């Protein structure tokens, strides 16, 4: 059984290990890897078979929403579905560009297309995809989101955001959840996660396994340099991988609700499930890792 937490004021129980569906976007967006129909069908169904009940995607994640609609919409009651808006997708020949457009018209377009691609009448969580405070205010986007919520197309509203904007949103109380980047290699938002939870919002962590190891996933060598500086290899359990340690570090944050780890590889999913079942790090190892990271220059921002 996977551990669950309550996603803030939504009151919904979500598995602490969630699934980020960006890895099945395909090659047209942000240099993504090719993905076959069979691979997408396999990984999405394996996610649900494992008991993971939280899936995150976005209007601009290439083929991700389409695959969700085609391959798991018949299992709709098994997952809490989060998508994002404020996006456009523009054909630029050999790839797609994805500029954001923060208008009422675009948000209304986004939700209708997302619902039709994902073959569902509602999304559980509709998130703004990284706008600035100015963009949210000048587009009156919270009002637009509430209007869509009233229509029943979305149950809860959230935002994907980072410092410094996120502080304003936490104080405003307008959003039910925050999607926040965080791992041992990227601790800037450690205290922000606690503040969001203390304000009653749900916390959704992205980048929870450091975006994959350098040269393989989206992780980069600079980010992983922190690992070496802090000598975290010394804290690994016998036979434990670096990814396992990172995931357990993320799961150790007392205010995180779910971490939406991205993978299109079923054996990585199986590994992540095994790790998640092991649970958070032992308290002394967690404290020692944070001490070493701080000493290496990777600390939480006040
Ligand atoms: N709101 C935003 O602005 C935003 C931005 C980025 C991402 N996101 C969301 O957050 C999710 C996750 O974030 P992320 O993709 O940045 O970071 P992540 O989940 O930390 O890293 C994903 C990478 O890790 C690799 N990986 C996963 N499990 C592994 C394992 N057991 N061993 C080795 N490698 C492993 C994956 O490659 P394989 O496929 O080869 O396993 C993939 O390349 C995305 O899917 C998306 O839903 C949101």
C-alpha cells in the first residue's frame, strides 16, 4: 500500500508518490524523447495498477493529454487528474513552440481542449502554468478560474509557481494547491512548501528525483554537483541508488503531499514504487543530509 496524505483544503487523499505525465509528451516539445502508443499505454496503466492516484499533465505537454484520454479515461474514477492552463502550442516546423497567453479567452479554450483530449467531463485540479503576479492580476485569472469551477469543469484550482511570486499567492489564499520544484539538489523552496501547507493549501512537488541523472533525464551536471559537494554517497543505504535517496529525501519533507515523479520507463516506475514503500529517510540521516547540503551551499531560503 502506498502512503497517502490529504491534499490541503481539497480534502482529497492522494498518494505521496504521484505521476508526472510530461515524459510521455513526445519529441515535438522541449526536446522530448520519442514515445510509442504502446509505451504510453503501458506506463499509464502501470501507474494506476500500482495504486498511484495522482496524475499531473498540462495543455502543452505534447501528446500527454491525448494519451491519458485514449488509454486510461475508462479508469477515470481511479485517479485525481491535474492539468495546467495558460498555454498555447504553435507548430514551428520540426518542433512546437509553447508560449503562454494569459487571457480569459485562452484559458476557456485550454479547458475545453483538455477535457476533450482526456475524454472526461471534469479535471480535479486546474493549475495556472507559472504566471507572474502581474499576469494573474491583469488577466483577472483567478476570477476566470472560479467561473470555470462554477461550471463544474474543474473541481479545484491551483498554480504552479516559484519564488518570488509564490509568496504573494500563498498570502492571497486564492489557490487550493501549489506545484513547487524541490529536491535535495534544489532546496530553495523548502520553507515555502511548509508555508503553503500552513496556509491550508495542498503541496505538489516537481523535480523530486532531481529530474533524472545527468545525461539521462533532464537533470544537469551542475545540479548534481551538489550531490558530490555534500558527499551524499556516504549516507546511502547498502545497495541504494542516488535516485532512491533523492526520492526518500523529498518524501521526508513533513509538508509535502505528493511528488509527481516523471518516467516513461516501467522499470523506473517499479523502482520508484519500491523506494516510496520504504518511506522517508531515517530522521538522523535526513538531518545529516540537510546539514551537509547547507554546508555545501544548498540551503532552504527564508
Ligand atoms: N509546472 C511546471 O512548470 C513543471 C515543470 C517541469 C515538470 N513539471 C511536472 O513535474 C513532473 C516531474 O518533474 P521533472 O520531470 O522536472 O522531474 P523528475 O520527476 O525529478 O525527473 C524526471 C526524470 O527522472 C527520470 N527518472 C524517474 N525515475 C527514475 C529512476 N528510478 N531512475 C532513474 N531515473 C529516473 C526520468 O527518466 P525515465 O523516463 O528514463 O525514467 C525523467 O527523465 C513532470 O512530469 C511534470 O508533470 C511541471
